[in-house]
C-alpha cells in the first residue's frame, strides 16, 4: 500500500512537471519580437574575432571586445560594437593593406554602411598614409569614407587638416573641405 502511494505521487509529479514544460513553449519568432520590443540584442559575443574570406582567401578580419547583434529588427537590422572595433583589410598579397579602428561602431546590414566614432584611425600600410577623425561613415559596397567632422590626413610628405572629407577606402583620391596644412605641389 505504501509503495502504491509513493508510485502514485511520483507519477503525478512527473505528469505535472511534463505538462508545465510543454505549456511554456514559445516560438522563436515570439522570442525575437519580445527582444525587439524591449530593445535587447538577439545575441552577444565577447572577444569576437571574425575572419572574412572570398574564394578561400582571407579578405579582412574584425576584432572587437563586445558585439551586440540586433539582426531581429524588421526595418533596420544592425550590429553594435560598444567597446570599440578593429578591422584589418588585406590586399591580394595577403598583407595588411588598411586597418580601421574606433571606440564605437554601428554596422547596418541592409545598407552595408557603418558609422565609426571616437578616436577613429584609418591606416593604409601600403603607402604609409593615416587618417584621424572623431566620426567616420564607411560605405562598404563602394569602399568609400565620408565625414563632416575635423580630420587630419598624414601622407608621406604632406599633412592635411580640415573639417569634412570624402575618400576611397585606401585613402587615395580624397576630397577635403575647409583645409589647412603643408602640401608639396609639383609645378
């Protein structure tokens, strides 16, 4: 009789726990919608190191202490890098060609446009040029930088200071606004 009572109590407990587990099921879409409403990321990565490849060759590396994934946004999915970012692009010879660093970044998935802020430094290792600014917009499709903030562009023999510029990703062919500085001009 005592064994039957113990078996009955255990059976009822197992059935109750099973019912509770199956009644708490949410679809992944419901979870995504909840996270979006609360403005929470769908994923978080710490000490992220991502390698991009094209046809088996490494084209770039992304290094960041924290990556917040907001790809659950319907209108404008994005990734946030609240503790800084470092991007290393490689040339055809697998050498560092351009390095981009900043204290904070946002990358929008649909448009492939990134905003990098705070101590932004772009270094072209091939021709030894360096760009320093406080904010930079980077169009990854067209490989083009734009900023309306103060900047300093160091080239091998020139230093250009101004407010507002546009240039190719490798810091060549630039359009600088409100500039001052030392320039070597060929006659």
